[in-house]
């Protein structure tokens, strides 16, 4: 049993032919030896092979292990990579979202911008924006209409370039003159268009961005104002006719031209005459106000000694002062006063209004003092009384049209509240200043000054009228 | 009555000077007419500028009292017409108006008016005084 497999094996191993092995009997033992050696050799070889094989197997196993490990590692890497990929995907999505958000934001901003632009465009007021370098950087539709031009024609132009266009000239002049800013300045742009100009500096905390010019159409207001003034003027003139008829009739009755009258009749007629006089003076005040509003108030300026103007008024009040038992004094200056340029009639009216107030609001036994002083460049007039005074909280309104102090109304029901308004306007028109000091219950002092002009200043002053 | 006798004396002195009042306001017109007649003047009246000019040419008054705002023809227009007419040019005019703006007064002066009275500021007696003063200057 054993041989066969060995033969077979031998045959297989060295391929020796069977005939060669089955030789003679001597040969047989020798062959056997050889066979055994051969077997041994083969066996050894087999062992060696087996060993090699097991080594190989071991190595193979190691390799397999290694491979497995690598596979695991790769698997891990794959997982890691997958998660990175996922992260990347997430980031990408996040980025996309952000981009979408940004796009939304941009759209919103765009919308807002368009909204603002639409508002600016359709604003009833005209808007001009000048940049830091005083170049025109924004013009809205209303401004285009006001100036009868297209944005493209003027955009980016500087003030001096704009000044060349006749319609822009008055505005440019105004802007160049009033660099500090303009607030509600009237500008007669063209026939039937009066604008009210205001400027607003555009600044951030850090820097100046330029200037916004607001053009507000006040043509209608001006027309209404003019109509109102004309109406008052007309009404006042119309009222004057019957008032003078009444005045004259009463006078003729009082003079006895239409027959003798009893003392009772005289008394009533006298009172009616006085009432009528007050009405006339109210109408005159109203007419003065309308003339102030129409800007045609001062008329003839003449060089006069102001003392004479004051004397005239004071003389006309002598009886009234005496009747009211008021102490009166006119403190004239020792040095000779220079002559000043005034509208005599209007200046008389100022003194009259101030004296009238002083006399009316000072109780019997009180005192009224007029003083005249020469300042460095002006003549200062003051009138001090010991009268009722102006309540502190009402002092700032004292020069307002139709305003009367509450205590003044209590003392004297009559009064238009126009006297000081008229006085202030007259003094302003003479380039003077009017002010007062007053304490309720103690008295009031009104002051005004009128500048003394040197020859050349004087010519300049005259050209303003 | 006293007044009347008083006023009858200048009548002779003046040799009845002729006054034309051009005024559309009835009361003022009536009062002036009465007052001036009492003073002994020969008074004629007209109620608008046109009638005034017509009467002026007819009666050749010694002095004219002239209102400014009147129907048909204003006082200014009357004076303009008077300036063009050598026969009327020299007749002194006293304007008796409701208004009294310096510009108006200046304009009237340029047109030859001698004086300007604002009705609300004057009494009829003062008008008489102004008339007397003007007539004395003749």
C-alpha cells in the first residue's frame, strides 16, 4: 500500500520510467536503497516544501491581516470622508442660504432705495443736493419743474457753472452769500413762482457730505397773503368814508352850525365823537399794518433833529398827561445831537405809540420820563414809566401783531395791539433796534436807537429804499 | 342864528368867491356845502369827476375842493385834464380825500394841487381855514 503511493509520487516527482525501477534482484536492493534515498530526499523535500508552504501561509495570513486592517482603515477613511463630504454639503447649503439671504437683503435694500427715490422724486417740494465739492448731485422732479430743466443738463455742475443759467442765478447768489445756511428765505424765481428756500447741511459724525437745498412753493400763500392785505386795505379805506362823514356831522353839530344844542346833547355827541376818533385810529393802524406787510411803508427820508420830532408828539400829549395827573419829563441831552435820516411822520408815530402806552398804563401820580442820549454810532431814545409793566411770560410776544398784555386789557379795554408792532417795523426799517426792560407792577422802559450815518454809509443806506 | 349873522359878513368881503366842490359822498358834500355857504361863498357842487370838469368850465370857480376816488373820473384824472386846459390850469385845487399816502400826495402836487386834506384827520372848520388861506394867496 505504501509503495504505490511512493512510486506514484516518485514517478510524479522525477518522471522516472517504471521499467527502470523494476530491474534485476541485485539491482533490486540497490534500487531500493536508491528508492529509499529518493523517498527520503522527497520526504525531506516534502517537509521543506511543507515548511515553505506553512511559511507562505503564515505570510499570506499576515498579509491578509494587514489587508484587513488596511481595508478597515480605508473603511474608516471612507466614513471620515463621507462625513467631510456631508459637512461640505452642509456648508454649501449654508452658503447657498446665505447667498439667498444676501440676495433677499439686496432686494429689500433695492426696494427701500426705490421707495426713497420715489418719495424724493414725487415730493411736492423741490430738492437739490450739492456734494462736498459744491457740485449738483441730485435733482428731483419738482426742482426740474421749478427750474424748467432736465436733470442731465445740470447734474454735476458746480455753483459757478449753474450761475450762468439765468434761472439759477438768483438761487446761486443766495447760496453763495449765505454760506452758514438759509432758513425760509423767499426767492422770487420767476413770474408767478415764489419759493421759500431752506438749506440743510448733510453731515455724518465724521464728515460733511454736502448740502440739501429745499425749495418750497409759497406762491399760493403769497397770493392769499396779498389778497388778505388788499382786503384789509380795501375794507379800511371803505370804512374811512362813513367814519369821516360821521366825524364831520358830529363836529358840525357840536359847533352849533345846525342850531344850538343842550349840554346833555353836547355831552353825548362829544362821547360819540371820541368813540369815532378811536375807530378812525384803529382803521389807521390797520392800514399801517397792511402797508408794512406790502413792504411799502417808509416813504420820505429826511435829515432831521430827532428832538424836534419828539417835541411835536410830546406837545400833543400835554393835556392828556395833565388830565391823568402824571409827572412828565423830557431829559434832553446837553451836547448837540447830530441830525439823523428818518421818515419824520413814521418816527413821530413810533414816539407817539410809545408815549401813548406809557401814559395809558401808568396810574395817576406815576411818572413818565423820556431821555435822549448819543451813543458812539447812534442816537438812543428811552421812555421810562412807573406803570403796570409787562408780565414776564408775555414779554416775548409784545411786538407781535394784535398782541395785548392781559393786565393792559384790564386797565384799558380799548387798544388794537398794533402800536408796538408798527413801532418795531418802523425802527427796523430805519436800521435801528427797539427793546425794553419791564417788571410787572413796577414799570417799563422802552428803548430804541437809530444809527448816525457817515456820508458814504448814508448813500448806501439810501439805496435800500 | 348868531353864527349865521357872523358868516354873512364875509360874504360881502369875499365878493362871493366861487367854490366848486367835487365829491361823491353825500354827507361830506352836504356838510361842506353848508359850512362854506355859511361862510358866504358861492358854492357849486358836482358828484363825479366828469360833472366836475363840466361845471368848472361853466362857472370858472376861484377854487376847487376835489375828492380823489369818484365814479366816472377820478380826482387825479380831473387834475390831468385841468393841466391840459389853460383856462383851468391856474385854478387852485385842494384835495379832500379819504386816503393820504405820500405817493398819492406827491402825485397830486405834481398835478398842481395846492393842498391835501385827509377827511378823517380834519374837521370841516379846518377845510374852511385852508380855503381861506388859498384864496388869500390869489
